[in-house]
């Protein structure tokens, strides 16, 4: 049986660093970058990609819709 892993893509130039995605993530995958985008905001990124389940909570709570969630089947 194939296992499902998740992955997110954040549009870093549109991310405002509100951190709602961090609170919504049940597996603590997302963190804020120490770098800033062109607007001066710290942006979200996948700090722990192995733990992502693809639950899409982050994409749902993002007020600006800058997070895209993917689910990928991986063989064990």
C-alpha cells in the first residue's frame, strides 16, 4: 500500500507572515523564515517537510491564499 505524503508551496512574495498557518499545522511542519520578502515580511516555509501529511489546514486558514497543498503517493 502506498503512503501519502504532503507538500506545500508558499508564494513567498505574497506571504505577509501572519503565522496562522503555523498555528493550524497539527504536525509542526511550517516555520517562519529568518529572511524577508520584497515587502519586508518574514514568510512561511516547510521547516519539517518529512512530517507533512497534506491535511491542507494551512491552505484553508491562509487569509491571502498563498499556500498550495499537494499530496503525493510514495512507495515504502
